[in-house]
C-alpha cells in the first residue's frame, strides 16, 4: 500500500465571511444556492450536493460535496475528458429522487498523437445515487463518431473533512490531521483524524484498474469503436466497515434496486393526490419525493430531517411541524417523530445544552465541532416551542388515529413535558412560557424565528428577555387540550378536566395580554419587563393554527394577515412592511416561508376562513411554478408580486426543506376542510372549497384505522362537491356544512 501526502484544499470557511461569535451562529451568504440550483441527494445520514454536471466543485464559499454525519467526506469530485470539462446537455433528478442523471458530451479535443475529436460526438451519461453511506456512480460512454477514439477519462478528487459548520462558513483556529492518501490497486483512501480523536475515512473504489491513480486523480483510457459503449463504476464510501470485495458494477445494480424499493415502501403507506392541474401535480409529486428522501428511518420510526444542505439532521421543531402538515396524509411520520423525540427527551439539567427535565430536543449534531463543544448543538434543547408542540402533536396524532397503544407509551413523556412547561418553561410563574439561553453559546432567540434580530419593539429596539412569544402560548394551549384528550381516553378523567380548565385560563390570559385592539391582531411577544412588542407579524396566524384565538378575534387577525402590507401576493410575510425592521431580503423580518403560510392557512380554515386559506394556496402555488423542479424552498424574499414576474429567491435558502416540502399537502387539507372521526368512523369535508386554479382533486387511499377511502372533489361554483369513489372497511365519507 502506497501512502501519498497531499495538501488539503482550502476550506469553505477560509473565505473569511463567517466567524463563530458569542451571540449567534449564522450562515454567511458568500454564494447563492438559488443561482447555482445544485442537485441534492440524501439517504440516511448521508447527503450530497452536486452541480448540474454531477460534479462537486469545492473551494471558498462552495457547499458542494458528499457529507456524512455532519462532516464533508469529499469536497471535490470532477469528471474531465482529456483534461477538459465535458459540455452539459441536461441534468435531472429521477421523479422519486432516487437517482441523479447528467447527460454530457465532449468539447473540441485536439491532442498530440490522436485524431482531433469535434464536439458532440461522444455522449457521457452519469448516474449517481446514495445508499447506506455510499455514493454510487456509473459513467456510460458512447462513441457516435464514424471512427474509433481513445478517450482519456479523469476523475479529480479531494477531501477536506470540513465540519458542517466550517462548510457553512465558520472559521476554526485549530483542526485535526489530514493523513496521506493511501493507494492500493483500484482503491484510494483519504482520511482525517479530528481533534475529537475520531478517524474519518473516505474510500474511492473504481471498478476497473485506473491507467494511473494518484493522490488526487484517477485516469482511465477508454478506446471505443464507432457506436460502441463502455461503462465505468465508482463507489465513494464513508467510514467503510468492510474491505473491498467483488465488482462495483454488480453492487451498483443491487444497491440501486434496493434504494428504489425502499423509497417505494416508505411512500407507499401514504395517501395519493392527483388534481386537474398538471403543474400542481408535478409540484405535489416532487414534494412527496422530497419528503420521503428527507425521512431517515430511526429505531423509533420514520423521522424527517430538516433540510439540505445545512439542516440534514434531527431537528425537533421542524419535524414536529412537518408531522402536523402531513398528519392526514401519512400519520406514521407523526408517530415516528413523537417516539424518537420521546426517546431523546431531556432528563437532567444541563446549562450548556439548554436542557431541563422534560424538555424536547431542538437539534442533534455528530460532527467534530459539536463533539468538542465548539458549537453547543451535539444534543441541544434550546427551543421554547418544541416541548409544547410535542404534546400538541401527540394530541393531534391520537385524534387522527385513535392509537391507544402509542398514546399509552407516550403518556409518561407527555406528563414530563407538561411538568417542564410548569416548572422550567414558565420562568416567572405568570402562566406564560418564556425563554432565555442558559449559556453564552446558545441561541439568543429560541422560537422558530431564531435570528438574533427577529424579536423587537415597534421602534426597532431588540427585545430583552426572558421573552414570551405569542405563538408559543398558543402551542401551550393546544398542548393542554391535546393532553386532556389523551388523558380522558386513558382513563385519567380528573387529570383531563384539570388540563382543560388550565387551557381555558391560558386562552383568556393570552387574549388579555397579547391581543392589541389598535393593531387589530396579536402582538409579537412580551419582553422581560412584560412590555408588549407591538409589531404585526405572521406569528399571530399560529394562534389560529393552535385554536387559541377567541372566535371573535379570528376575522380581525385574518384581515391583518391578508392586508397588502402583509400578504405579498406570493404568501404572508413574516413581518408586515409597515414595521421598522421590515426587510424583504431578511431571513425572518419580511421574507415569506411556505411552512409559516401553511400553518396560517390551517388556522384560517379552522375558523371557517377557507377563502383566505385558498388565497394563500394560490400564492404559494404560483410561486412554485417559477421554482426549479417545482420545489418550494425554505423561504423566499417578501417583495410584492408583480404581473409576469417570479418571486425573488433568498440566496442561501435550503432546498429541499422538510416543512416547506410538506406545505402543499397541508394546504390541500385546509382548503378541503378534511377531518377525521372515530366514533363513528368517518372522513369529513367541512365546507370544502376549490382554489381558482383547480377544477378537481382526487384523494386515494385516505386511511382511517384499517379502513380506506378514495374520494374525488369537483368544483361546484365556488365550492367543491364530494364524490366517494370507493371504500374498504367500516368508514363513511360526508360533507359538513
């Protein structure tokens, strides 16, 4: 075995834009993801970011690479033909996201001792997918010339083993050791030992013996007769636990089959949606494919990782909201999220992790920086809303499935979460949940808008904590009611009554302290002095989502949310443009977030305001028409919608992002008023409405226990008529006025 030493390429963080500061962790915008529209793949704890050629081109500001467990295991992987980059013909992700396929051709090539090769005579088809911590690649090469050609095919590679936070732009004063590249036959092994003592290893395995293999390049000479085809196979293995054995070509076929079958199995349990709008159908198919690509199977069940590239890991809040959005569609996602978060619920006080007994996870990281404590996110609990959302989802899941066994399993965890809300979440005993970080590395703001400047007063002054966010109080109300339903079903009658009474008292207090008659909506928050942040924001819509608004407030809140100062035409802005800190290009102070809008639409529908919910659906659908692959991104800018223009993208938005991916599915439920009852078993459509861009929606395999129904809804004036297509089992389908 030959050991070759090679200097690692510069890290993304060396651009100098991002430095860990005491108050915050943020993502520097040195390169626009939206401009590049990278191709992303994911399986389990591995994800890849490629360009349209299927290459990973590293360097300062680049997100490209193959990542595994929060470390970039390959930062450079580029295909060349005779030292030149092939010309791009096309690049697409398979409909189920299983495979990336890139069609390429040769540029003009004129090499000594070889006949010249004009462009577009050799076709190269590059196929790539991920499976079980391995990236599989196949390169098919076909000669369309009338004469034979000997081609030099080269793969250039490097690994910087950057931690995910380094790749995001964070500088580190010290790093571990990059080892010399080990070369053995058709295998190149790149390795790094971090300051945490862990050795991380990338193995490149080529099916054929390269003509030349060096520390950063594998060369092949491929001779093709006219119309002859050849294949090259490569495996990129992260922390391989077994030796190279057998031909990679055989493993490529087997792994591709297994990857596709796994995706079919997971998505096969869900309902199916088809509509009269072909563009929406494309968006929905991509949304479902993205959703199941982002899901990782844990010991407790399916769990949607938050998003690619920066959030491909367990996030509590993101998964809980994604589970809410998909509860009608695939309740097994909610069950997996609840069980996994329950298994990782905090049991002790740990100020460095912002943990207290009963609290639900915010984020888990497994990279070197997290292991060393350079970032606090190894197992981090710094979110104020994950815990009430956990209990609220448990109640919603039980109401959707009547799964008594899971309710019984979760009940001790629910009680622990409720106790956290009483003992630790309510810091001053006023009945509201407040947050303030327990250490100087934690997040300053711990609601879903967690930017340092996202909570402020009308004059723009930042709020000083402990801070009580309006939506968090609404989630707490929803949690109490959800826990009461479960308690009653489990035979804890007295506990159920106590929780219901507590919920009613909280609802009255929320209205008294947060509703502002002058604004006509709820204030953003109360600061540490209980002074209201009199700012019009989208947070108020979450009060409707949780059902915490008094009925007489709903119309006023809806009016504020749908005003032209708030609703951009593409969606509701996070902050109304009349507010001091409004900035349509900001992360949280004027942008549009699809998941935020989906929750607001669900809230509007809950109060019978289905027309407003349909307007949100139309805006987001219109935005998706302009998006690459019809994917709704994590967020986009809040500029007003203009005729014949597209929404303005946000440069470092993650795509796909789980809760944005699930937003269209949630919006369908909202406009159709889709609900479920178990006594008697029935699927109901309450005042269903058809958005302007639709004539028909067909829902297949809607599950209620062991029963299923297929339903079509067709436009009838401004409403929708419900038609039962088929059913299996004891189930009724009805329309409610």
